[in-house]
């Protein structure tokens, strides 16, 4: 599942300089997402995370993602 | 807006700091809610908590209002600050304290008692 989520994030943030999805518990539904992208530059964290939620809206809505931790950074 | 939605909106707008969480401060039912609560406590925020578990409609209505899909959610003076990751990060960098300092009235740290607002009565047990 991390591969599918990574693909969704990659297409939402094509300019990302850092992008990773980690299955936190090994159970396939608790994930840690890290994205560094110029798309986040200048945005408050709440809007940065909204962009990640938007990118992952489908797996969030259908329950594929039970828990999501997000760390975002604007690219320098 | 539904009556429940209206009560959620009022709570967000009238309370200084609101944490929508799974469970209560005495009985936290989710790791992320716990992280958000601890981050708020670490800066002495006057937290008002709302348990979303008694009625699934609370969560649905809240997410529709806030445009934020997950629980917990933290609001300061009516503005969504974010979920557990953001609040924890802001607490660590000192920005959370700055935000409270800038948003709340003087003396906010003296009024740090936690409050609980109940938006829905516990559902009665249904005996089949």
C-alpha cells in the first residue's frame, strides 16, 4: 500500500524534493508521510497538510488509511 | 445547518481553545488525541475538549465545517490550527505559545483549567 500512496503523492507533488511513505505499524493502515515540496512554501502548516489530505482523499475516504501522520516542509 | 452543526460551530467560536478528540482527558481513546492534548498542556493552554465518539454525526458535521478529514482537531479563537502533528510541531518550536499569546486575552495561562463540552448525550443501550 505504501507504493500506491507514494504514487498518489508523487502525482500531486511532482516537484517534491523529498517524499516518503512509511507503514508505521506494519499493518498496512497506519502511515507516516513526509513531503518536502516548493508547493508548500509560504503556506501555513494547516494548508500544507490540507494539500496532502486532498492528494490522499480516496484512500482516506474508503478506510484504506486508518491513521495518517504528516510532516511537510516547503523546499528551500 | 443542522442543530448539531450549529452547536459545533458555536463551541468553536465561543471557546478560546477547543480540542475535538476521541475520548476525554481522563480517558483518551486514541494516540493522536493524546498527542494533541499533551502538546496543548505543555504550553498551559486553557483547553476545552469535545469527545466525538458518542455520536458519529459530530465527526461528520465537524469535518464538513472545518474542511479537515481527521480527528483530533484543534481550534484557537475559531481558527483551525490543525491536527496532532501540527500542534505537536508548533508546541516544539514555540509557535503554539506565541499563537496563544497573540490570540488570547492576557492572563490566559492563569485560566488553564480543562473543560469538557458534551455535544451529544451518550446513546442509550439498546437491548435486543
